[in-house]
C-alpha cells in the first residue's frame, strides 16, 4: 500500500498536523485548549483513516470520538475547571525530576519503536508492491467521479461483525449499558442519594409496598 | 541505533541512499503510518506521566488509544493488499476500541466529577489520601 502523488501530500499534512496537535495537547496551559488540540488530532487521524481506505471508521471516529467523547470532556472541563481559573495559575507539570524521567522514557520508547519499524520496513515495501494491491485496485468499483475507488469496507465490517463477532458485539452493548448506569450512579449528588434511599427523617426503614387494611399487599 | 545513525550514514554515503530516502518520503507506505502511530503513542505516554490535571491525563489516554487504532487500520490495509483473508479484522477491532474508549471516558469523567465534589481539586498529586 504505497501512497503517491496528492495522497502522499495529504498524508504528510495530516500526519504532521496530528503530531503537532498531539504535542500541544500535552503542553497546553488551559484545559480547554488541550481539548481543542485533541479534537484537531482526532480529526487528522480520521483523515489518515480515509487515506488508508477505512472510510467507515473515519466516520465513526468523527461521530463518536469527536462528537461524543470530546463534547463530554468539554462539559466536564467547564464544570470542574472554572474555579481553578479563579485561584490563579496553578502549576501545570509535575516536578522537574518526574518530567525528565517521563521524557527520557518516552524518548527510549520512540527510539525502540523506530528501530523495530526501520528493521522491518524493507519487508513492508517489498510485500506492498506485490500483486495484491493491483488486484484489489482492479476489483473495486470506481466512484462517481471516476477517480477513486469505492472500497467495500463497510460491507465487510458489517458482515464480519455479524457472522463472526456477534458475541463480542453483544458484550460491547452490555459494556455500554454498564457504563451508562455507572456514570449516572457516580455523578449523583448527596441529596439525590439520600432521597433515593427508603428511609425517613430519623433513618428508619420505610417500606414502599402498599398494604391495605388487612395487612395484605394491595390489589391481591 | 539504526534509526539514529542512518541519517548520518546517508549524508556520508552519497546519492543512492539519499534517493532511497527521498523515494520513501514521497511514497509513504505502511512503515510511515506505523511511525506516526508510535510517535502519537509516545506523546500520549509522556502526557500521562507529566501533567497534573486529571482531565488532561484522560486526554493523553485518548491519544494513546488513537495511536493503537491507527496501527490497527494501517495493518488492515496492508493485509488487504497482501491478500490475507482476515484483513478486515483490524477495522472490526478498531470499532471495539472506540466503543471501549467512549465507555471509559464516560466513567472516568464521572469519577472526576465525584472526586471534585468531595475534594475540590482536580490535580493528581493533591489526591493523596492513601499515600503513606
């Protein structure tokens, strides 16, 4: 999979944008600025997904990550950070020794990864120039403009999920349900927690079952 | 060490390796995507370790997850080009990673709100009740 021409130009533009915005996310002073830079990073990464032929995942990333998760981040920043601004500028980073250690380890990680990638890079280039790429390009339908090809990835993802990934799909749904219930529970105020208990003002248990005069449950 | 010494060697050795490097820069293939993913991952890790604000730590975790997603999708496209049957598995797994990231962000930010209500702070080093 070798990009060339305008695609390689777009690759470098979006890749450098993602890296610079990621760096600024970590280094910004204001938390809202960090959130904005993270949105730029996520959109650049979505553009890289489109270059790789995964348009469905790019759409999901913009809708879910940028439109859901980052909006949630911004809400919580507004709720939580505003009073921090009133106290004046707090320190951003940990102590210099911690920062130095973290940067050294991150640099070691980067060098290790670069070494591994460079070592296997000739093998990627050689395998990518195999006939598979030409077969794939020949077998896809062209789009309406006649220039790009419609990659059938959305159909393939759907087919794969529903044929082979049915159980993980359902587990992911249950995970989302648990996350919803959990986050509602975690964000309750003290008054809401007290009012949802079945106790009266003295702390005695109050039954919520309605009984009629004979002591039976009402309606039976 | 290969990655550190190579640029110096290229400048010393003459034009053929320089042409190779120019070629690989003008026609990026899988390895360039992996390098971008690796750099994003390292930036995310540095962000988690360095910042004090809990919400910025969460945002660095999202950077890490995005780097992993980029790796998955780059390899999915590479496997499609080399004719592997299970090539779309990378994109399927990316969907699951996005789902888990959304769930984790929801719960993590709920925790941050609950923490702020009790301790009035969002800085990671001020939350030290369990410290010895």
